[in-house]
């Protein structure tokens, strides 16, 4: 059973890293600001998933705490960027 779990975790790591590469390309090449914000939001989500998969792989709770912090920061940054794109200012 452990070898199947190791294979699944390795496959998940490869998929998440590949998704991060594609999000980074979209972030750098994106034709509009909305595409870049969406790519950054997806990149945050991939970083959170990477932390979760590494937490499962190394059986360490620190990775799960890091994933929670990444999720909170990504929510706040996405809201701030969306508000900036819509109105041109963040603080009213």
C-alpha cells in the first residue's frame, strides 16, 4: 500500500509543478490584466496544493499550517487586485 501512495504522491507533485509552470507562463504572457490576476490566483492555489502534498509526503504538520497561511494570503491579495483593477485604488 505504501508504494501505491508514494507513486500517487509523486504523480500529484509532478501535476502540481506542471500547473505552476503553466500559470507562470500565463502570468508573464497574459494579454490582459484580468488574465494575469486569474493566473496569479491559480498560482497561489497551486502553491497551497504543493504545500499540502509535501505535508502528506513528509508527514509534517508545518506544511499544513503553511498551506492555511497561503490560502488566507491568496484570498486577500486576489480581492485587493480585483478591487484595484475595477476602481484604480485599494483603500477608499
